[in-house]
C-alpha cells in the first residue's frame, strides 16, 4: 500500500533535526570561537548598573553549576574591571592596594585560549592558545565547577612589587588585596545575573606551570564564572 503525504506535513519533520542542530550550534558557537590574539574590550559601565550594591551583597552565592553559554565581551569587560580595572588611568584601581603598588595580575581561561588582562588599555592579550580549563581542573583537585564554567579567572600576585616597600609584611598586604579583588569580581558577577565560586585549593607550582605563567606570577585565586544552571 502506498501512503501519500502532503509535502507541507513532511517538510517540518525533515527540517526538525536541522533546527535542533542549529539550536545546539548557536549555544555552543562561542565555545569553538577561533583564538584571538588580542581582545579589545568595550568600555565598562561605571555608573548605572541595574542592581544596587545592597542587592548584590544579598544575592551573592557560591555557584558551582553553569550553563554552557559563553560570556560576552561586555560581561568580560565588566568583570575584569571590577576585579582590577583602572578608575583613573595609571593612578587608581577598583580594589585598594597597599602603597598603590598593584601586585595583582588577572588571567582568564576561555575556550579559545588563556588571556592576560591589561587594565590600562582595557584589553585581553593572548597568553596561550587552546582550552586550558582542563589543566586548571587537574591542578585544582578536580573541582567540577572549573570544567563547567565558560570563563575561569586566575588571580596571581607579583609579591616583589609590594615587598620592595613593605618587606616581610608584603605577603599579608597582597593576600588582603586578592580578597578585595575576588569579592569585587563575585559581586559584579551577581549584578550581571552571573555566578561564580572562589577556589583556593590547588597545587600552586603545578598550576603555575600548567598555565606557563612567568616565574614571579604566583597564583592565589581560581574563580570560575558563568550563567548559573539553576535559578
């Protein structure tokens, strides 16, 4: 028996798999973006955020499960500015620093590469190609949030910058400053409808080697950030 079906009824069924694939591709497209040598970030919003500080403080939670949606350049710019951005070019940053010596540097691991944040020029410079999140995961006691997050921020310190003035007390000041920067980043993530979790459990030297960091760039903080998988 031959069954005749109207073309209009067959076409949607034939196209459905392609529509599903297109949907998947659109969600993951940023996950396979070719590596860019330099990412010129858009100017961060400095005055008119949609959430008050009090709301951000109240809503901040440690988030360990994320969707696969990549962060936009606008979101990256805002997060990096909150952590270590320049408020007056070359003179002041968003986090207080002992003696205004600014020993912190921020890297961010994206699917397409590891980037270093240039606060004065508000841009990301590629430090290494390829997805290094699995390396961060392996050197950080295999914490799943690192693999799930579309962006993993790594805060490192150059202790010598502060030690030149404050001697043995420098470590205390640098650790305090890292805390300021980490909280700024987490509150900014909350204000953007994102989430993150601060991670301090990792093998210092192994992480430094895995990211091919300069000898004096010592990792202090790993902070995965993304869109929370759960409301």
